[in-house]
C-alpha cells in the first residue's frame, strides 16, 4: 500500500526532505504559502550561508549543488574571532589544506533545491496554500488548508520556520530565547583583499562580521539592539557607508555599499521534542540557531537527511520507533552546539566589566591545539558524534 507524507514548508529543509525521498515508494505532498514562481526564483534576501563540506556533499547527492553556479560558491579558508580591539584572534582553519566550506547566497540554494525537486515523480506541490489546522494521532495525520481542503497522511512533517505554527498546532512546545538584537546583512566592496578569511569581532553594544565573497567583495553582518538597528536601516546610502567605514577602519581599505542591509531579529528556538504520533520536526521547526556559529542551515539540512534515512524505504514512514530513532539522533547531534552557542552569545553580549577578561580567556583557551581541533570538528561537521 502506498503511503503519504505531508511536508509543511518548502524552505531549504522541506525541499531537502522531499528530494531525499526521491525513489521511495511514498507519495510526498509539499505545502507552501508562497507561489510557485517565488519558489522557482526566490529574490535575494541578503543572507550568505556558510556551508560545511558535509552539507555540500549532501546537496550534491540531492542534485542541488550542481545547479548553483560555480562563480557563486565562495571558499571559506579561515575564520577569525576577536574580542573588541584586542589584537589577539582565535583562528579556526589556519594552516589547513583546502577550504572549511563555501559561502553561498541563500536564495541560490533555495532555487537549486527547488530545481532538483521540481518534476520529481512522487512529489505533489501545493503552492499558495497555508495549513490552518493540523492534527495527528497513532491512527494517522490530517491537515486543513486555508481553502478548506483536508489532506490525510501517514506522516506529517513540520518544516515551517523556528516559530512553526504547525508545531504549535501539534501541541509541541519549544524553548525560545529572544535577544532584543537585530542582525543586518548586506554586501560591501573593499579595496584590500580578504584572502577567503571570515572575521568576526565583538565590541561594546554590537557584533560585526565580514564574510568573504568574490574578489574585493564581502557580506557585512552587523548586529545591534533592535531600536538602534531600525535607525541604522533608515540611514541614507552615504551615511550608512560612513558608519560602516567607521566600524571597519582601514583594515579592508576603502569601502563602498553594494546592497542595502536586510534586517533579521535574532532568536534561538529548540523544540521540546522532535517527533510525536505520526509527526516529526525538521529544520528550524526543530532547532533554530543563532547565526554566530553559522550552522542553522547545516542543522536543517542534516535533519532532513537523517529523517529521510529512517523513513524512505519503510513500509510505514510514520512508525513510532523510526520517528523516535530520528528524534534521538538529531537531539544528540544538535544539543552540544546549541547549548554552546547559547552560552557563547550570552558571554559575548554581556557588557559588564567583569565579562571582558572572561571573553579574552575563552578565546585564548580556544587557541590551544586540542580545543581548537575539537572546535574545528564541531563547527565544520556539526552533528558528527
């Protein structure tokens, strides 16, 4: 008997799961509020995704990596973290052979995944539709769409953002950490080379990161308190360029604004469970990361890959022991980095005087060879255990 899997959300995690189920005997119904045209050609949103080598391999297996132009894959050779004006920097990847991964624009990854899924024989796309009610029980799953349509399935998967309404409708709680800060992302050009090195530093009241893109081009990531971020986003191009130049000094030479900043309020979320009767969570619906460790997308991709491995060829994809196996593995894989990120953000946004020497000590501790080796493994291959 052919089984049905409903996936709510056609973002990267939902699309990855649908593609991972290619060749399975199950019917996959992908439900997404955005129209098909937007899924096929998503507009740029300012975000550059730091893909690990493992994520790149998964995208290649899914047939998506090949759809991203080679000229838009920017190698990341090293990452440096600084504490304010201190000349000391914790380096990750220095001296390694080859790149830690690549930076790729979020909209290009989404377009590549959609292209890989589009036309897949066992996938039905329901674009422009929203789930208004979801319910599961040991007997099955059912959703009601905004046009009144009811769909039944053997498994319901929530892949609809860190503030997932589907997760809420299923009665699954989540811890939510709101930081009162907004991340602004946009591109700048500069006259000095970046060498493929990402640099992040923490200053009083703000965090700044430069992510290396093409020659003389970087993504500038600026994190400020919400009210200050709104003021900055309203600045003219000239005033914004002057502000950036003041923050960066002359380390990257003369700079020019290439794109306006796109704002994203910051929050971390972690679902209290990743599965239930005839349901599972993937992507940000399961784990919503802070961008400081740049692994939200990588965790989302891994969650879809892990879930697909236990349900793809199962006679019943909603069988409880299989979903529980996925949930345990993903929780074990994500908890260490999630908790480390939570504490890291707390420490490096603590502006009390006593926190500053602690921050410096943490960076120097991270520079010790055994610690740095462990960090490289954790950050470059999240979920490996």
